C-alpha cells in the first residue's frame, strides 16, 4: 500500500511547552485516518503541521514520499476544512467553490465545469447562485467540502468539521463524508474528540494523549484489544480493575484485586505471576449471579438503572464504593435496586492491559484498602 503521509520523529514545542513528543505515524493512500483524543492532546497541531500552517521543532514530514519541509501551504497538494467552514459570506455558493481555482488561474470554462461537478457530488445541484445566508448548517458544510475537493488534493485534512452541527445532522454528515471519501479515493485525515464518530467513520484511528501516540489501529481492534489503559478508557465505556496475577493455570489467570479476585483468559507467555495488570471489561460483558461463580469473587449491590433506548444501563456498587457499568438489552428483566449479587464474566471477554506501575495504589477515596504486597 502506497504511503501518502509519513511523520517521523516529530516534536513540536511552543516556547518551553512540549506539544508533540516523538510522533511517528504513516498514513496510506485512500485511507480514512482519524486522529482522536481529548482537547489539548496535540491532534490539531499535528494536522496544522501536515498542512504547513505550523512547522515541527524537529522531525520529518513526507507527502507522497517527498519532503515538504520547505513547502508553504499553498504549494502542498493538501486542503483543509476547518470547524467554522471559513466560507466567504459575500460570495455565492459557486463563487466560494471556485475561489481556489480562480487563484490558480484555471480558465473560466474549466472552473464552471468543475464547480458543477462538485455541486452534484455533494448533492447541491441548482444551489450555485445562492448566498450563504440562504443555506442551512449542513449545506454550508457541504459547500466547504466541495471547495476543498475542487482543487483535486491528494489529501483532505478535516479539523472537527461537524462539531457545530446538531446531533441528527452530524450523524447524516458522517455517512455522507465516508461515502464521498470512498467514492473519490482521497486520503482523509480527520480530527475529532468524539470517539463514537471516530469508530463509525475511520479505516484506522490514531489515539493521542498529551502529545503521545498511544495506539493506532482499526476501530474493532482498538475497542477489543486496547494496548494501554488510556485507550481502554477513552474508546467506549470500560470497567477497569487493577490487580496482581496470583495464579496462572494453562491459559486462565486469576487476578487479586481490591474487591476480591477475578479471572481472565490470556496467552501465558505474555504474563507472569505477581505481575501488576489492568483488567478491562466492557459493560455489555458483565454478568450477574445470585451465588459466587468459580474463579470470581466480586460481591456487589445494584445501585441504579437507566433507560437508554435499546439498552438499559445499570450501576453496580462494590463494597469499597467502586462503581461498575453494565449494559443489558431493554427487553431483559432487571433485578431490583438494592439487590445483592455477584459479578462475573466469560474470562475470554476480559482484556489484559499491562501496568506501567509495580504497585497497586488506592483507587477509591476514603477506604482502608492498601497496596497489595
């Protein structure tokens, strides 16, 4: 697969503040890659460096296997769509789309032909003569997309372009953006802090945290096999236990945790007895029993139920105050609030994430729990 963008050992600082720290990532031709992370993690700064609006403090950026170190933004075969669209309010729709072509001195007949094609592509045929104040938010977003695509860039950079739209329109535009990307075969680099949006649209997701690249993988791998505690917590809902491996028999490991013990199936050549680990269990994998289940000792009390459409969300409170999240289908009968139960799951449904620490510290305030010796 052809490499379209390659960032090698990228560092970026503003004064004494380090924003990007040794970032290495390759983005391929025709790929939809999303840079995902909380505010301030460095994803927009990375996008701006690819576009040429910022320069890395150190490191190398290649576009189509050529260095862009000395290329200004207008010389890179890259276009950017910003959160605020950056359209010209005094121009018609067609004039907005044609602006870049006009600056590039494309002949008028060719400009008209390409503008007409773009309007058809974004499903706004007949809107060319309209002013921007006659358009909805979703239509303005499509115009911004058309203007970015009309110059036939190799890469389209999108900086949280849907964040200003209402929920229903945002969902619709997610589908349309993905449809456009597949149809055109252009490399999309998309920035968002919305993990659901990233999971739905992306071929791969690069999860960033405080300037570091935590993990890059396809959506299913990120959800089912997170490599770090941050990724497990940021992608979807998670229940995370901290504990020490007490026994390993065949592929079944038993973990001593603050609230008791639990089990997980994992490759035995990757773990050791007494190793400190994080155990991630998704809410839909949690099960309840009236009695203890072999290899599990996690007593809990049902604290709350919430209705969320196709699922009901249950909060389970453990003896030390730690809360677990559990999702069940809406049609399933729920146990009453206050009921005492035992928590378990299929050991193969849990995810083991190695810990960077060699101790288990208190995770719940105001308890008598101490680190496991």
